[in-house]
C-alpha cells in the first residue's frame, strides 16, 4: 500500500481557508459555552498548522489555547 499520512496533508491554498475556518469555529463554540467542541476545533487548526509547517499558525493556536 503506497498511501501514507503525508497524502492527507491539505493543499496550501485549501489549508489556509481550513485553518481560518477552524479557528473561527473554535471562537464561536467557546463563546457559547461548548468548550469540548471548541477544543476539538482548535485541535484541527493545530493539525493543519503543523501539517503546513506554519509557525505563525502554531503560535496563534498556542495563544488561543492559553486564553481559553
């Protein structure tokens, strides 16, 4: 089998939108008191930032996690 986890990495253009969407979902979920949902959305954003090797995105996730 030639599939690897790397084949699941998002494309750079799609990944930027995906990261932004999950950061927004995190904030919305947290604002209405769904802390578990918020943490899962933040975990997705973390994965996307990591997969893209996006240091700024990782920093954003870290800052938001500390705030919440």
